[in-house]
């Protein structure tokens, strides 16, 4: 399922969803947490991105594993190390995006109480920073794995 799309390796196509949707989730969640007057306008985006971004990251992770198995299972040396470095960010990115999505959804649906809202806002911003770090590291290490000669 995650191997190919129209005869092309799926991973380079799927990762673009993760690389776009995760930073959008980060940005929208932080603004939602920090600027209460914009919450009514941003709630739909937070909800949609809280679901879509983790799905995109999961699909990117699975397609990356399929690509490695299909084409780079025996890669060693410098290329093998670059692939391993890139791969090492997949699970932390997925977990941090899931955490951000869950906290963002809680913030939208369960933060009517000011104290609960404040706690969820702080946790959402922290989770957003973690997810932003891992999406950058995963993307950067993937680009270096592909483009470093």
C-alpha cells in the first residue's frame, strides 16, 4: 500500500503532505492557544489539521519503511548512515504530532474552564515546539540523505 503511486516510489510524494501539514498544525495550534480572540475562526483548522497531520506523518513513516525495504535494505557506509539518521526521526515525529493533535483537540473541545484552558494552552505550545523540531530534523536529514553526494 505504501510502496508506489502510479509506478513512482510513494515516499517522496507522501512526505510533502507531512512536511506541509505538520508545520501548519504547529502554527495554527500555537496561535489558537495564544490568541483567544481568534479561536472561533481557527477552530475548524485546528480540528482538521489535528487529524490530517498525524495521518500524513504516519503515511510518510510507513512509505519510508517500504522504500528502505524495497530499494535501500543493503545500503551501508555513508548512505546507510544518512538513511539511519533520517529514519531515527520518524517515530519521534509521529509521536510528537499525535501528541500535538490530541492536545489541540482537547484545547478546542475541553478548555471551557480558564485553568484547564491555560494548562492545555501551555502544553499545546510545548508539544508544538517539539513537533516543529522533529519535522525540521526529519525533513533536513531526508534532504541530506538524498542530496548529499
